[in-house]
């Protein structure tokens, strides 16, 4: 079988403004690049100013509006929305962090609050901020990145698993609420993907319990661009009539 190759669809996002979080690396970077290469204006948000500077400097021909800052903070959310302007066609909520595989009896408050704040609360705040413009326009597409850990209990620790299950709940609730207002809200659930998110086992119990699952059931690692292909499809008008879906992009892991 030949290796998968990204095929750009010229003009698919012409005239559209799309916000992408986590845009300086990994899935966020691949998504931002794909939208921009397909004609979109991308408001690229990330904690790493250096990463955003590199993105912009290396792609002068593309339309990137960088906004550096911690997306879990409300003032940064407002900066992102202000940078987008009055028209916001799409939002890709990609930014997230991993936990260290701790089961619930080993989770400390700092880890719990940080993971939930970045993986869930920041998504809610960005959705809350962009939906009014989408309601005014009568159109919008939101894609939230969940995880295989949002579909099962054997892929991560308690904090990360809870956050990614909750992302799916947020997605489905919003899909129902706005379906008759022209706004589609979907989620993508990646499996193992080559990104810069660091995941370290810090629990002996998790090593014993989850280790066998990781050794036997996990499919090959995907490239970030493979995830971006699904995300941008759902973001685009090609995703018409698709709403409230959780798209497992995991090479069949969810089927095991």
C-alpha cells in the first residue's frame, strides 16, 4: 500500500476566517496550514509566540493572524475573537494537554484543574465567544478535538479521560442547540498521533493496567496532517448535513 499523501483542495476556504488553537505545532499546525493553503484566513492561536512567529515567517504567502497566549484565560479568548473580526466562519478547537496517566486516587488538584481548564473550559469559552457572530451570519462550523480517550477508559489517566469525554458532551449539546441556526458542531477523536504532546506514565498502577492495552491494541501512529484532513473536511462546507458527529480518526482503534 502506498503512503497517504495530502491533497490540497484549492479555494475550499476562500473568503472564510477560521480560528485554530494549538496552531504552532502538531495537529493544530497541520490544520492551520491546510486551511490557509486552501484559501482561508487563519487566526492562529498558541501559547508559543516563537512557534507562531516561525509559522508566519515561513509562510508569508499565506494569510495568518497570530495571537500568542494561554487560551484558558478569558482575556486571551477575547484577543483571538477580536483578531478574527466580525466574521467567523469556523473554529478548530485543537489545543490540549495530556495527563500522566494517574488513576483518580493519585490525581493531584493542580493536574486535574490544569487538564480540565485547557482541554475543556478553554473550548467552552471560545465557543461561547464565537457563536454570537455565527448566529448573526446564520452559518458556522466548529470542530472540537476530543480523543480516543473520549471513547474509552483505557487510553489515558482520569483527568485527561474525563476532559475528552466532556468535550464530546459539549459538542453534542451544542450541535442540538444550534442545528436550526446554521451552525454545525462536530468532534474528532484522534488515536495515536505524532505531535509534541508529552505523555509520561507516572503511575505504577496505570503502567500495570494500561500497559497491556497499549502494547496490543494501539494501531500505528498517524501523522498530524492525517488528522487535519478530517478536521478540515468537517470545518468546510463539504461537511454539510454532518452535525453532532464524533469522528474517530484512529485507524480503527475504536472498533477493537
